[in-house]
């Protein structure tokens, strides 16, 4: 009986998709993140991600120049109708677009949607105390990268 249970568990694990990560594995993204670029005008971008809870992470993005917001985005990471983890992005409140989790390992998550115009690939990577977000075409070309530092909300 015990051996048959182990065999059944092994069969179930083998049948799981290669990206069968748990959303809790993406908890390293949780928090408030910001980047600033100085020049003729200070350009800034902020992202905030909730900790994983009940299989969902919620995120918001806000970008602007000086003291004026220029764009925003609502984001969600959750299991889709196929049982796979996906990132949904909704820039400027548009209909959310899904990006399937292609791979995830400690400190990195890669989401893809080759049918989307741009981006087709979204990569989040933890970099020590920071985090980078890179959007690109599926082959990695036309990349844009944001290098975030954690925001201490209490200092604001």
C-alpha cells in the first residue's frame, strides 16, 4: 500500500507542468520598490507587490516625471484557467493581458506571451537588496530594464 502511494505521487509530480512553481515561491517580490533617473527632469517608477496570499499576489506600478504621474498599471500573479501561474498586466486600466510563468527559481521569475505585441517577455530578478524588472520581445531584444531599490514606506 505504501509503495503504491509513493508511485502515485511520483506519477502526479511527473505529470505537473515544468513551471509548476508555487506562488509562495515568488514572495521575494513582495514590498515597495522604486527607481529614479536624474537628468533635466527626475523620472521615477515605483512598483508595489503584496505578499502571496491564497495563491494570489497583487501589484501596482506608477511612473512619472518630477511631481507628475505619467502612467500606471495594475498587476496580478495567480493561477490561470489551465492551472498554470500567470502574470496579468493592465496598463492604464486596459483589459489585463496574461503572461504564462515560463520558469522560476530562487530570486528570478520569467513570464512570457509570444502572441502579445510588446512586451512578450517579463523577467523579475532579485539582485541582492534590489530587484530588476526587464521587459522585452520573446528573443530578449528591445529590452527595457528598471533597477529598483526597496522603499522604506515609513520614511515617506
